[in-house]
């Protein structure tokens, strides 16, 4: 499915549960065969449906005779109880389902026209000859899909909103956490002042619940959605209960917003909204409980609307949001041939399929993004929690970009012997970031000089040393050729090749970057221990020699030996892993039970700056007696044009080859980063701009090359983390596993602009106070970025499954849909590709690293030509569905 809108295709599930085997059946007692029809919903990555759990009917049990058991066995000894369970599978139009899998089955028809009916029976028989025999329970569950309300064509939908929103009973910030207590408060609110309150309450409870002793809701409507990999998921944040009551004279609607998410059942483990609809028994079809509940369920099924309702301060705000959203939904549905549940997306597809023609993709990107240019600035400050997200994300980007710039500046300074130093990297980061924020197509992409670029700069320097060439001149020539090739790629729509890039290719590259972020800090840690902890001055033999000949003439030789500084290595270790621990702990604080949700979110948003500031204070103040290593700093101008004197034909041809390989690295890095940012799971609304971004990156790096500044391009994992920092999320719980779903992202240019303006001002803070940040904290930041980038990386998740007990497997869609053996084979193929990438990327021979960009390109035909020969296509669709 394409686009970011959610489908209106829905499903109803009729669930009939019986627990009292001695009473006659209530309700119909049989499965309905009626069909529901709706207009097709918009295509999307996550099709939203509504599940209706129908009437829970009590089914009388068949009494056993004599001492025989219900299962056909012999009698049992007195006082001994045995239990037999029978699970019956009933076939449906799309195949058989077993047990609880029926509610997790994938809906076959995404158009919203079909209806699914699945029934299963669970019979628990308890046998005992004692007088205190427990009751036997019989359960009948049915599920049917119902359509969303069409607010543009169904008159009753708009009338229901107009009539009931104003007089609906609302309870905000309810502290109750059980179905019974919530229902009691809602009924009391609804029937307040009614002379028949006690009678109606008793009758309503008898209909709402399956039985007095087992409080399971008899009729409910709930949303479901189809994940990116085809998984089936309940929307557990809301539930709508409905019933028809004989004593009622008119319809009633009540909505409760819970203060804390409550566990109300197997499919409602994170409920925040509870809607109750009651209608008279004899009500015409368009005004019955089902139709009224369907109206409010359609509104609650929208994740954006729920976020606004969650932020409402008063009942008037709550009602106003319901009214406004219903009107907006009606307008959207009337202007679209396919009904949309959320705001319409302007994305025609993924930005790749624009047809053939010179610069057609580039022109399409301009046409798609230009209308949103002003809103890219406004959306950063307008809206609930937008200012808070703007500040926290700006600080996150400031530290996330500045500190790696310093670290890569140190690395480039070492590789080029001062030709490219820390100041040049910071200036390049500032200019490139601001330039891309103003002119780039997708402003959520973060520009950064990266480890592969640092490696490539080292290769160019090594070649210049081997052939006695001017480094800056050769560097400029390579940069200009790189710009030329990138412009050609942009105008020829070469980014269309990325439509063959699947999630597996992106995750292999992302995991490689995470490994690279771990390798560099660990190398520095080993080097520090070898330099300080295992230095010659720390040997015991030297200590004994100094005691015997302390004042002899050989003392001069002892002074020439480096001193023993083991405490430096220990502090280095503490600061590096302390930064990692503080950052990851705060980043994961949203999953802890401490404080409340808003405070946990604030701590998670500021995890990176807090960890850097705290550990820098620890290193520079608490361990001030220990002389820690600081990054080198050089004075001088950084806006000097590179001289092209002495250029010959051999340098031009050689730089062309280097520039072509470098352009492939830029092409793959930039497009893979853009693809991960524009992932459907991020629910971006304004569209992609792959060709435009490539053009902007080409021009930007041409300017940087002219002044001998380091190159930059879209960076991982900073760009996806930037998206998550600007997102509102909703928790989902499935079998004890908590995961977060992105609700919306504040797509804006302000976070990049403000953070890079602060980075530019940081040049004035060199050498003090920036040199108070120890190198260990810089590399600890690398470890933090590597660890946080592993979130939602399915390759890493499936790699962990290789060493995980099968009973502890998470209920992911690929675990449910793909045989375990096939899943592990696919993981193995990815790990082989990752090993090849690491072998070339971390090879000790610089010239071998030149083929690194080509290797990434080869992953595309491997995925589409070789892997399908090993794994069936239907399993690949579940494991590695294209964006």
C-alpha cells in the first residue's frame, strides 16, 4: 500500500461468550450472515479497520449423566477434579483458524467490501463428584468486519455528531483501571437524575456484560490495522461498548478518557479512551446502538484525533475537537473518490515512478515540495507540544552533530597531518547544515561528515603522498568531479534505482554504520590502555631498578621513559561507558514505571545533552587532578580558496576515477538515508524529494570543496533519530511486548537551522570551553548513537532470535507468518552481506576501501536475483517488503 492515509476498510467481529451454563441463552444464539458494504478506503501502509465483538450469549450446557465424563471417559474418584479442553476449528472463506489465532488473522480483502466471519468454540469441562463442583463454561466467539462511517454521504453520521457531542457525557482523566469501575462511573453520569436510574443500570449491566460473575464485555467495537509486513494488530488504545436496553427512551453516549493507560483485557491492554453507547431496544436501523457506535468509533479510530483528544484540557475543548474532526472528515471524504480516515497525503507514491524524461523526477520533486516550503517553518512551532519538541530536538541535534564533528575532525587531523582539522569540520557542518535546511527537499535529513568520508579522505591523502602531489589540489579536483557526477545522477533520475532498495539493504547498511560507530571508540580505548596502562613506566622491573639505582647516572634513562598513567585509562573507561549508560538509561526511560508519562518523555528527549553535560562535568571537575587527553586545536583561516596551480592531465584523470567512486558513495548514502527517513512507518505527509536532495547535496559540496572544507551528506543514524525526536508516539502492548507507533511527525526546517546556527557559534568556544569535553565522552557519544540506532532494526532483532528461547519470541509479523527455518536463512544471508561490507570497510589496506561504494550497489541484484531462489516470494514479502 502507498501513501500515508489510513484506510477506511473495517471489520466487525461478533464475539459470543458464555460462562453460566444453567441459564437460558440471551440474544440471538446464532451467527449472523448479513454482509456490510462500504466505499473503498485509501491505500495506505497501515490499513485501519474496526472490529466489532458481538453479543456474548449464554449457552446452556448438556448435563452429564451418571459418573461419566463429558469427554467420554470413565468416572473419576470422589473428590478428584479433572479438566478436559476441546478446541473446535471452524473454516471461514479465507481458510481455517485455530484457537486464539482467529483474532490475529490477517484480513484477506483490503477494499472494505468483504465481511469476515470466524467462529470458534472453547469448551472447558470440569468433573468432580463433590457437591462444590465448579461451573463449566462454554464460549462462542464471532468476529465481523464493519465499514467506517461515511460522513460525506451518510446523513445520520453528521446528525449523530451534532446531536450527541453537545449532550454527550464526558469524563476526563478517570483514575479507575477496571472495566467494572469505569462502567459504573459512566452509567452514573449518563443516568444522573433519571427516576429509573437503578432499574436501567441493572438492565444495562446485564446486557453489557456476559454474566454478573464474569465481567467480559458482550458487544464491543475496536480498531485493527495491518502493519508494514502484513501483520495484524489491534488498536488497543480505545474501545467502544454498545448495548440495547429495553427501559431506555432515547440514545445515550458517554466517553471516558483515562488518566493512565489501563489493561482492560487481552485486546485492550493500553486503553486510554472508553466509549459507551446505549440505545432503546425498539429503534430504527439508522439510529440503533450499532450505527451510533460506528459513528464514534470511526472518529476514535483516527490516531491523530486521539492525540488531540488526549491533549484537551476541558470538556469544551474535547467536544470542539470531535466536532471539528467530523467536519474535516466529511470534507475529505467528499473531495476524494477513496474515503480517507486521516488527513490526505500529497505523496503520489514514493517519488520514484515519475516516468521517463530529462529531469522529470527533479521537476516532480520541486512541484511536490514547494507548496509546503512556508509550512516547513510554521509547523515547527504550531501545535500541541511543538515548541517543547523544537527545543529538545534542537539540543539533541546540536550535541549529536557537534560532537561527531569534533571526533571526525580529530580523525581527519590525524589522517591529513593538519590539512583538515576540527575547526574546518565544524565550519563545514554549519554551512552545509544551514544550506540544506534552506534549500533541501526533505528537511528531516541530517547532513554530517561520516566515517566512510573520513576513510576516503585518508585514501586521497595516501595517494598524494605516494605520488608527491598537493593534497588540497587533488582534494578539490575529486570534489568537483563528485559534484559533476551527482548533478548527472539528479538530472537523469538515477534515484529511481532506489525503488529496488528494500528494507534489508537499508538495515544492512544501517547496522554497518552502527558497527563503525562502535569500532572507532573501541580502537581508541585499546590505544589508550596500551599507551597509559601498559606503558614501559608501569613495569615492575623498572620500579625495582629505580629503587636500586635511584640516584645513579642511569636515572636519566629512567626519566626518558613515559610515566605510568593507569588512572587515565580507568577514567577514560568510566567516562566512555558512563556516557553510554546515562544516555541509554534516559533514552529508555519511557519504558520505565517511574514518574508520569510527560516527565518520562522529557527525560528521553534530553537524554543526549544530559549525558554529555553530566559526564563532561565528571571528567573535567570530579577528576580534575587527572590530566585527561583533549582534542587538538589549530588557529588559522578556514575561508581560503584552494589553489589549482600545478594541475596536469594525470591528476584530472586520476581525480575523475576517485570522484566517480566517491559519487557512488554519496548516491547510496544519501538515498538510503532518505529512504529510511521517508519510511511509511514514519507517516510523513509532505512527500519525498530524492532527486532534489541529490542536486542540493552536489551544489553544497561544490562550495565546500572550493574552500577545502570536508564533504558532508545524509547521515545514519542521525536522520532517523531526528524523525523520532520530532514524533508523537503511541504505545502498543502485545503479549507483554511494548512497542511504539509513530502518530505524526512535525516536519519542519527550524530544528536543523537553529541547531546548526548554534554549531556555528561554537567555533567561538574553541578552545575553551569545548575542550572541557574529554575525548572519552566524544567516543561515548558514538556508542550511544550506535545503540539507539538498533531500535526497530529488524536485522538486529532477528539476529538476537538466533540466541533467544523460542517461547520468548516476540509476536512480530514475520514470526507469525514465516517458518522459523526460512526466517533464520534470510537472516543468515543478510549477515553474510554485512560481513562482506565490514571486511571491505574495515580493511587495513586503503586502496581496498575504494570499492566499498560498489559493494553496496551489488546488494540490490543479490536481493532481487539470488535471495528469491532460496526463499519463497511470499515469505520475502513478510520479511522484507519494499517501501
